[in-house]
């Protein structure tokens, strides 16, 4: 049976059984949605996250926080 991917938050959050064991990730990359709030709770700012992960966009950070 083929895997089925879904997207949420305007396509910014994707769920694909073949990526990170089906955990929600940002735009199909191997950065899980739960990573962003984890960084924020550890004291990093959104700017810190974007600097450390230059492939992310500010809207990705917002999408990760929208479902909380």
C-alpha cells in the first residue's frame, strides 16, 4: 500500500509516514514541528532558530506555534 502524505497550515506542516516516522515536519524536511517549541522553551528566540536553520522561514516558525 502506498504511503499517503498530508499537509496542514497552508502546506507548511506535512505528515508523511516515510519521513521521521510520520511525525509532523516542516515542509517535508526532516525538522519536526515539536523541535521549534522545544528550542523556544530552552530560551532560543525565533531569530536564533532561523539563523541555525537557514532553510526555515519565519512563517514556518509561526505554523509550528499555531497548533499549540
